[in-house]
């Protein structure tokens, strides 16, 4: 058979050669990652200079040359969230099998929007969803869809909740023709996705009721119920309550059982934002902490956070998946797809915002099998234990103050010895010092952490979702933090 002449095809021999070379390069990178800086110290301008200022090339460049140069470019100039001293935000060290899974998925390149476009990929995603539901302790009959991350997972659930609880004419007539304003409720520590959802989907930020937290930073369910009653009396229509299973600043889990009871009493949709913390429900010792999760109408979780999947991998689970179809299904004449049926075909374009969808499920599916439930219990438990160790060392150190520790998140501050700052200026000075310290550490390349503001205190924040981190890494990080803190204090005082 004649082959079409083009510059994009790579022969079998060349593909194998370049593939082997690339895998060797990646293997060396992963094996040596702990000896590399956590992040580049180059400025954006310096990085731009590395790329060069030339225009798009008119003639192509050989693939083997491009792979070699690009590998070095990425490995030498990236933030390495797989580094054992990376504790910033909530991005896990990625399971190596996930990298291989993405290569395999891209090779087949299925469009997991319709069953006919992705026969086995669709079935793998269905099984992945079932396993994720089982993993966190809810009925495997929950349906769902894999998305890009936490924002999209929560958005997907938000719109399903609106369709389920709003007047039935909302899909035709929109929000402007609803007689009552739709109101959602969440704690003051809920992630900013709720702001985005309210604004982007036409509700407005004033439609959110930010419920105060109690002394343990959990949503105050008494104030929640009172606020709902007041809104009903004033002619509003409550429709959604968001409980958090591991808030991003401190890792606190709301009293999900109590939130669920309020939702049942007022016929509201109960959504759990568990993007970060809900995988910890697999740990038997934490079962009580997550009591009530099985009552959720929908749950957001991110395998790329605490299931060690490469980006992107978020997930929305819904107790009754028909709510997703009611929200997202559309059948124009040019869609030659059979309808989604229970137990039969499933078209994922009917479950979410995307039509064309990549094969995200493969890397999650493979990791769940490679690691297994017991393996995840061990890894997640170790991450929690390491976070507690971080908090303990901070509490024991005379120049550090431990502020909080929940799940795998610890927060603490640097406080110089014999601080000679008057009382009225002390809080302001410590906030400035610790903010500068976070910025210095992030830019330094020795470790990477982030920040949290707790009771008006600017804190350093470490989140451990990293299977490479050890106690030795944490001990070394304490020394790095204190050394940098002393240096900054000398400059500021």
C-alpha cells in the first residue's frame, strides 16, 4: 500500500528509537528528582530568552532533536511537584504509571464523548467512576464524569443541582424569568469556585450565603439553618448547600452528617467539595470524620490531588446520574449517537460541559489497580503522619509557632526570638515577615510551600500529597525555613 508523503509521520524504526531515548531520559529524571531544585530561579524574561525570539519556523525540525531539547528545557526550568520537598497548593507527586498511561491514551486518541467514538475507553471510565465511588465509601451506583479539576467538578455539580431544584422552565426561560432568586450556602472557608459558579452561571455573587464557622473552623450548621429559614421568609429560593471535605487552607472537614440533615429538612441539594480531602475517607481511622458522605447528592474529588494522578484528573460523582443527563444532554440532528441507556451505552457528552473529551480515565484506572485500596490506605496515612510530624517539629522549635494541623495540611509561622517590636505593631510585623518568608522560600528552589491566612495571621502552609516525601525531608525543611526566617528578620528589623 502506498503511503502519503508528509513531514508528520514517523517511521516505526524512528519512533521506537526516539521512544526508548525519551523513556530513558524520563527515567533518569525521576530517579534523580530529589537532587534537583524544586523550582527554577530564572525570571520570565530569562525563560523567554531560552525559547528564543524567532518567528514560527517555516521549515520543520527533526522530531528526535525536538524531543531531546524540549526534555532538557522542561526538566531544568519547571516547578517539580514530584520533588519530595514540594508541599505547595494541592498538586500531588504523579504516579509514574500515569505518565505511561497518558502516552498510551494519546496513541489511541479516543474521543470519550460518545460510546461509538470510544468503545473501550467509555467502559474504562464507567468502571473508574464506580471504583472511585466505592473508594470513598458511597454506593457504587453513583454515576459521574471525569473532568479537568476541582473547579470543573464543582461547576458540573452546581449546574446539576440547579436543574434539579430550580423551576422546571429554567432551561427554556433562564434565570431572568424565575420568580425567586436561587440561593446557595457554604462556609466562609469554601474554595473560590463557588464565586466563579455564581458569577459565570448568572446568579451573581450576592446569591451566595457565606456561613460562619465554629471554633474548629467547620460550618456552623445552626447558623446555616437559621439563614435558610430567613431566606425562605424573605421570598428567596434556597437550592444548594456545599459542605467541604478538607478545606484548602487548613484541611478541616465540615460536619457532613449535620449539613445533610439540614438539606433533607429543607429539600436542598447536598454537594460535597471533596476535591482535596475526600480520598482520606478510605482510611478506617478517619471513618467518623467523613460520616454523612453517603448522603451527598453530588461529590467533587480530584484524583490529581490525593490519588497521585498526573494532571488533569478531576471527577464529579452524582447519586442519581439522571440529573446529569437532564442538565447536559442535547441531541442535534448531526449527532448520530444512540441515547444513553441504563446498563447500556453511555455518551459522556450527556454528563458534562464537554463534547470532545480526552481519555483522562486511563491513568486513574491503571493507578487504582497498580496501587490497590490497601496501597492507597498506606500512602494516604503516611502523608497524614508526615504532616503531623511537620506540625510537631514546628511546635517544638523555639522560633516556629504551629497554628493548625488537619488531614495532610499543617500551618505555622516563623517568630523570631526576643522580638523587639511593640505590641501594637507585632501582629503587622509578623504578617509581613511571614509573607516575605513564603515568597523567599518559593523563589529559592530548596523547598516549596504556600500560604494561609488564619484568624488574621499570615501563615506558612504545607500540604503533603507526595509519596516521595520522608521524615528526613521535613527535618531538613525546618532548618531551611528557620535559616531563611532569621536572615529576613535581620533585613527587616
